C-alpha cells in the first residue's frame, strides 16, 4: 500500500478521538463529569499528538527500491568551489554552494513496524543533508567544507528524531548516506536506493571521468 495511506488513516482516527472527547465533555454530573472530562481531554490530547504525527509523515515521500530519489548536478565557480543543484521529483530544484573535492548526501528513512508492517505499507524518505569534503587531510583541517540541511522543518515535534532517540511502536527511523563521490564542473549524478542503502550513479561523461580519476 502507498506510504501516504498511513497518515490518512491516522487522521481519520484522530477525528474520531476529537468527536468522542467532545461528546464526553458535554455530559453532565460533577464527579462523573470530571472523570469524563479527564477522559475527554485525554482523547483530544491524543488526537492532537497523532494529528501532528500524521502531518509530519506527509513531509516524507514513498521510497521505492532502484527508483531515483534525486539528481545532483555541479557547476564550478572557482577551484574547489561548486554550485550543486539538487532536483527532486515533485519538489523542484534547489541550489547549494559547496566547497571541497567530494560530495555526500544523506537521507532519513522511515520503515513501518507492527501492524503497518504486516499490512505491507511502503517506507518513506526525506533528504536530510548535503555536504562537501576535501580530499587531502591538510585541506580538510585548514579549510571549511560547507554543509546544508535539506530536511523540512518539523511541525510540532520531529517524529524521525523521536523514534531514533527512543523506541517507537509505529516506526523504525533509519539513516542512509551516499558514499563520497567527486565533484566536477558539469558532472551530473543520480541518487537512488539499493539493497546496500543510498548510492550515487554518474549520469554523464563529466561525472564518469571524475569518478575514474578519483578511483
């Protein structure tokens, strides 16, 4: 099933919580009303929590194996300085300034646990960070390699970080990175998910030549 089906189901349950909580709060009688009021507030609180959870899920895209998640092209502006253009399907293109000789991109991956995993829901991903690195140790120690956050700001709380830092009953938060590859003027790479994680693949002659020289 599609990745976005899960947040839609969660939103339906949240709406049911809000309706149930509102009905409980509107009943009379003091002590019973207090108990019901507490239960109603709890239901509404759960609805708010899971609504934020679902909203944050919508910032992730469905992850399919061997399907490109991004294309990255490089344009040299000066020695060891490049403009990297990251293009994502349905998200347009964004330019980032990188310094160094090599580049790497990281991604956050969400895989379902429990019932959602049994039902076969697809995992999701969100690009996290793009960074550069110098090839020589001297340059790495004496020069500044740039790094950029690509990940979208979380709404309310970061579900990926929360699952990463503590156990979650619903999701398994994973991290994937492309092995460092050389930057070159005019080089274009494709980023895709393989059985070994994220991988960068040269798409044109400039990228292939850069990889050949580096290897």
